[in-house]
């Protein structure tokens, strides 16, 4: 049994999507971020970084980091087709997108959402957010171009575990207002991913509604 530590609409949702898509046996422990439960001693014993998601594996060990959890689930449930096999021609592009989203786009978003962690100047947080917004829009524009030319999924017609990560990030729109109006191929991707039954079940639990422009 896998145990996902989660909170509504946090980064845990991508691990949740992948567990559901994989048909993995799992249960959930709510760590309510609205109540700061992720900074309380009980959760810090699970993940000393105080961040979600965290996943307890059947052997009792715990891992964190979205990309690591995504890849682990994909590799442990190969029949789900969530990741191209190691020798598949699409494996490189799969890894590239997974790490690009987690290492480049997501951190730019975190700079927007936590600007006080980037500067010691209280008056400088607005400028940090403005710069992050610029970078985020540029990154979405590149992703949109890729999806327009080579979509509808990141790997063309092949759905992979990188797609729920992209979808999750596309729902975080405060840092990129009107994302689905500005980037129509991202919107088409979001609609396609959200329509998958496993994704829809998890989205409903997390209260992520159908894609709205
Ligand atoms: N690099 C981590 C980032 C995770 C992350 O920042 N999660 C957010 C939830 S959306 C969080 O726990 N934030 C609380 C904090 O940073 O204090 C990952 O990919 O899992």
C-alpha cells in the first residue's frame, strides 16, 4: 500500500493523478496546508522540508519531490504506460519534459508564490513577482508552441506521466492570468487531460473544476 500525504490543490495532486492513473493501491493522509499542518511536528517527521507531496512506499520508506514520485509510480506500474521504457525512443523526451516542468517551470512559479524567499528586501518582493511572471509567460509560450506543433500531449499522441504535471501547473494561473486564453494549445492539452476518467476523479476530490477560459 502507498500512502500519499496531500492537501487540496497543492503539488500533491500530480502524485495523486499518477497513483490513480496507474491503478496503484493507495490511501491518503490529509495535511491541511490552509491550517499550516505541513509545518507542524507530525508532518515534519514525514518530510523535514515541510513540503507536499510526500509518498510512503509499501516498505515504509518515504520520498518527496514531484518528479521523483511521478517517475517511481510510472516505473513500478509499467502496465499503465505512464512512462516510455528505458530503451523507448520517447524516453529521452519524457525525461526532458518531466524535469523541465519540475526544475524550471515549477521553480519559477514558486518564486512568484513565495517572493519573500528570494530577496531580503521586503520592498523588493513585487519586483521578484514581476520578473517571475515574465519568465513564466515565456516558458508557457514555448510549451504552447511545442504542443501546437507536436501535441496534443507532450509526447505527441502518447499520454505520459509528464502530462498530469503539465496539467497541474496550468491550473496555477495567478502567476499567468488568462493562461487558457493566451495559450490555446495548453488549453486543449488541459481539456484532454482533465477528461481522462482517473484524472477527473482526483480533480473532483481536489475541487479542480473542468477547464474554464
Ligand atoms: N520541489 C518540490 C516543491 C514542492 C512544493 O513546493 N510544494 C508546495 C505545495 S504546492 C509546498 O509544500 N509549499 C510549502 C512551502 O514551501 O513552505 C516538489 O517538486 O515536490
